[in-house]
């Protein structure tokens, strides 16, 4: 999803939602039989507490647009408008991806606890996706979510990969939304669109969803030991690097909110790393200068690939292939950097206090 690409019509918006690039949100399938066998018994008390939170559904009325919402939607400078629309399209695709996955699991398992859990999370993600889509319709750019579900490519992930990747996505979503919300509380003049007023309710849903996947991993401790530590390291690095590169492709969006993209991203990554200490056995060394240099190199490579893609031609394809190898080598170097162990992960739930 090239953030320099102009979105002039609903057809453009829907085409971007279907994009299958490395940085674009994906749709997933998983092993439904394995999910059906999941044992909730080891942490039954904590599961019951979480189910009670979902059942209370304290955000049931929060995702309704108030009377002044439409009046607050304003014309934006071209660059900011383009980057903001890319942000909305990426966000609605990611939220709807979660809705589809959770609903598919619900429909394909008999385990009553799993059915209930996935139903709750699908409910929340559906609200989020539809709320964003209504914002896109203010620009006459709504996404056909039914068609997206039918035609988007699906990637198969084993349940443990779903746990690692979705846990990280939900927690990093929380960190992103709460950081933006607090910034715009301090600087209301920078709130250039009314959707940001909903980010506090939004981040609480993201946090709760992450807690569900934390409990899944803690219910089966072998997911956090042995060779699985290598998979955890891979997914943490992949999610962090993807966010960093994607955010740096939207400089005007972050400037409008009063952020430097690098400062914003590092704050979000630090918040996410602190949260993941509750369950993951390791964290990345975010303050290692070589790690930050690797993130910057991945962004520069991505920028060069985008420029070559716009040029087109056989030589451009060859050069892009070489850059793909360079990106893989950079990722591998970052993957082999020393991590920081969490010898005794904190198993007490962390309150969303940032």
C-alpha cells in the first residue's frame, strides 16, 4: 500500500484494501480443530474475569457518532488527506481482518468457551471496522467489506502464530491509540479529525483483546519456552519493523498530530515491550543503536523499492529484487542481535495506565 498513491475514488480505496504487499494487513485462516481443543481450565478464574468484562460490554454505546461529528470533518491539505486516507483504509482492513478471523473460529468450533470468546472479539472488531468505514464514507470512499471478505487472499497461520502475532497487534494497537489520544488531549488544536476523540474507548478494547491472547499463551506454557522463543523473537521483530516502516511512510500525518515519526514509534515500541513482559520470555533491545539503524535501513530500502516500482521496467524489477535481498539480510542481522530476557514474566495483569 503505497502512501504516495492518490485516492480519488471508492474504486481506488477498495483496490488499496485488497493490496497484498508486505506492509499491508492480511486475512488469516487457522487450524479450527486445534482451537476447538483449547483447554481453558488451567486459568479458569482469570478467564471468568475476562469473560465478565466482555459480557459487560462497556463500550457498547461508545462507537456512535455524535451530532457534531460530521460538522468537524474538514478539508485537509492534499498530502495530509492522502496519508490520512491510507491510514483509515489500512486500519479498517486490519480491524475487519480480526473480525473475519474471530468469527470464522467461532463458526468452526464447538468449545463453548472458545465460541464465546471469539464472538465477543468479533463483535468489537466489527464495531471498529464499521466506525472507520463510516468515516471513509464522509469522503465518499467506503470499503465494500462483504466483497473484501470474499475476495481478499487468506494466509494460513498455525494457532500459536495467531497467538503471537495477534497478541502483539492488539497490544501495539493499544499503545498507538493511547499515545495519540494523550497527545491530542494536550494539544486539542492538532485534532484535525473527530475520529481521534474515540481513541480512548478504542484502545481499551485493544488492550482487552490482547489480554485474551496473553491468557491463551499462559494457559499453555510450552508456547513460551524452548524453540518457540525463536518464533516469539521473529514475530516481535516483524511487527515492530512493519509499524516503523509504515509510519515513516506517513510523515505529514504524524507532523499534523505534533509527532516526529521516530520519537512516536520508539515510544509506542517501548510501551508495547513493557506490556509484553507480562507473558513473553524476552524483549528486544530497543535502545541498541544498531537496532535503530536497522529500522532506518529497512525504511530506506522500502522507499527505494517504491520509487523503482513507479519507474517500471525490467531493470527496475532486477533492482527491486536486489533490495529485497538487502532487506532480508538487514532483518536477519536484527534478528540475531542480543535480546533482553524476562526471567520471571509478570503474570499479574497490567492496567492500561499510559
